[in-house]
């Protein structure tokens, strides 16, 4: 019998000085500590309480096509995935982000 791996998506508020509220969503295990800085920009962030969102490992053909690496790149999205051994985020999809200018 196979086990379904489900990881919740947590919502974070970017604590920037701008007038517009900016939120990011990060897939994390329930046992992971809340993030305190934006994985790309390094800006301070705060986890916010929101309705639950679960990522299930099954979806329709249309959803799979929409979320494919080629389609995400075509529409200008970047994807960061957490490296399990170093706990750092590695960009897997999208144009190379210049993280140095935001440090």
C-alpha cells in the first residue's frame, strides 16, 4: 500500500516598508520552523494564519499541463525548491535570479 505525501502550504506576509501588502506561499512540513526571512530577497517575513491549503500529489491533466516546468518558465515564473540536505532554496525553474542586489 502506498502512502500519500501531503505538505501544507503556509502563507507569509512580507514585512516591507511599502504601501502594498505582499504575501508569499511556501510548502513546508508541519514540523518545520516558521521562516523569518524571504527565501529570495532576504526581507523579514511573518507566517500568517489562513485557511488550510494542502498540496496533493494528484491532479487533472489540465492542472499538470498548467503547472509544468515549460509552461511556468514560458509565463515568467520562477520555482524554488528546498534542498533537503542543506535546507537552502535552489532555483529549479525560471531565469536566474540576482539575489546579490537584494542582500
